[in-house]
C-alpha cells in the first residue's frame, strides 16, 4: 500500500479523538487515558505509519520489563500492520522480538528497562533511531530512567521533515507518581511536552454493551470511575483505606477541646525511609479521628527528632513509638522527650482493622498522611492476585497513626478479651507481620 493510500484512509482506520496527538512533533508526546481509550492501538498505528512515511525513522518500543513486550506492544504493532493491509511490507520476528520494514531495512525494536544499560547502545543500520514509545509508563519507578531513554535518541536527520520524539502512554494510577509532575503539572512539567487525556468516549468501536459497563461504574464505584472512565489520577483497586477517610479544614483547638483526648505516634526511619510523626485528637464516643499535625523527615538523627518534637510542643506528650527500635526511644527520653514509650507489638492487620472502625479526618497541613492514605494498597502475588496483607510501602505516617491508637485497642471491637502478649508470641512463631 502506498503512503498516499494510507493517508487517504487514516480517518477510517484510526477514527477520532487523536488528531492533535497523531500530528504532534514535541520531543515528549504523552497520553494518559481511561480503559478502552484506544491509546495503545492508536500509537501502534502511528508508529507503523511513520515507518512507512519517513525513510529515516526507526522505532524503539520500551516497557519496564522486556518479557512483557511480546504479548502487548509487539502484538499491537502486528495488529496495526494488518490494519494497514501492509503485511507484505514487513518482516516479523516474534522471537527477538523485532519488526523490519523490508523496502528500506528500517526497524521497530523492543527492549525493557530491566536491561537499561543496553538501551544507550541500541543502533540501527538505516536512518537514525528517532522515535521511542514507552508503554505502561506507570511501571517505571523514576524520571531518571526516562532520561536513559532520551540518551538513546541521537544522530542527525538530514530531512526537513525530520524530528525526534519520545511517546509515553499509560493508564493513570497514583496522583503522586512522577509522571504527573513531569508531564501534567504546569509548575513542574518538562519543556517541549505535549500531553493529552483521553477516555473511552473517543472509542467509536465500542458497542453499547461495552459503553454501559463503563457508565455503570459511576453508580457502583465512583472512585474507580474517575480513573477507569475519566482517565483521572488515582488508584482503582486494592486500597486499604477508602470510605472512612476525608481531608478537611478544622479548628484544631476546638477539636482537642471537644474530643478531650489526643495521642501521638512516631515511626522511626533509616536511610531512604523517613521518620514519621502524627498528632491526633480522638473522639471515642463518635469513633472519629482528627489528625492535626505531622512530621515527615528523611536522614534525621534521633536528637534532631527530639529537638523537632520539643520545638513543636510535644516535649511532655505521651508519644507511642515504633517497637522495633527501643534504643531510639530511650535516646528520645535522654534528649528530654520524657514520655516517649515503645508500643507493644501487635499484628499490622489488627492495627489497620482498628483504624477502619473510625472516620479519619485529615487536616490539609498533614499532606504526607493524606498521600499515604490514598496510596496504601494490599499486596499481590506474582499472578496479580490481591493478598490480605498491605504492601510495605507508602505507610510511614500510617504506621505512626497505628502506634498512636495502640493504647486504645480495647475500644476496638475485635480486641475485647484478647491477651496481646500471648497473641504476639503465637504470631511471632507463625511469621505474622508486625
């Protein structure tokens, strides 16, 4: 098929919703979208089209792990070639995988960031490596890894139409992901960036039954609908805390007076893990927690932590600390935080279950706790099945909140009549998380 024929049939093949994206030439071209927003299929069509139109172009397709390409991006690109009825023009090698455009020798190559050092040595025999497609980019842990990809695009293009570009596609997940800061937030986004959000509504190939399944989510699971239907930031599945949390302004002194009880928790950090502290007013009668202060600090020594606590008025507060480091609690006492004590060990699941029985109100100043509450998810096994144990990340302030609530475990419905010393000894023998 000639390029002119392809151009004439693009509207039929590609459909609507992606005109600006298709023709964009910024260095970074980024699209986040809802489920069934055809972003991956459209990108596959676009890459095949570019290979046939631009004889100087080559494409590198990247996912976080190389072995995930074959069943995703490679399959999409083969589908796109068939959609253009151009099978006779391409040599397919699924074992590598690799796709070669036979008229010129241009290539579509596939790599993974699990072998990122090899990306900088990727070379081509015809033209230059001009286009990179990063699929499911939310799997990539840091912006630094993207920079490694940028370094792989090099070489002069002697053509007035020549340009280089990194295309990034993904389903939005966590609003704290680096992708949001790098490509969507006005104050921090990279220069020379085009970004787009698409939804299932631009996919004219969905039937009415398909569309209704998405529309039903607005009624049955509004949180999931914001992500899966609207392409908004968030977490769709596996959140530990969902319906019992909110963020709101409140008068701290009034709440302390109304509740008549405050408690304080401290989770020790080391290295990349922060020291995390929370202050919470507890309404035992109405089962409400009002979290009004926090500390979240990396590479902070115990004397530094003590100074922060004293300077913020917590010198004589009853602070319940991480039981894994009693020596640091003793050092806090030596530094003048006289009522800090290590909590009695209980299973994480018990502390979480206790917190589930309260409505948790978070003051806007406690931004790290709010972030964690919206990011803390249950772990999963290698097959993607959700487990009953929370994943050990995004939980430092949450751990501090668990410790703050530990003295009131007898208020927790599931703890009545439980000998926690005995339960801890049993759990420790069984390998329970603490």
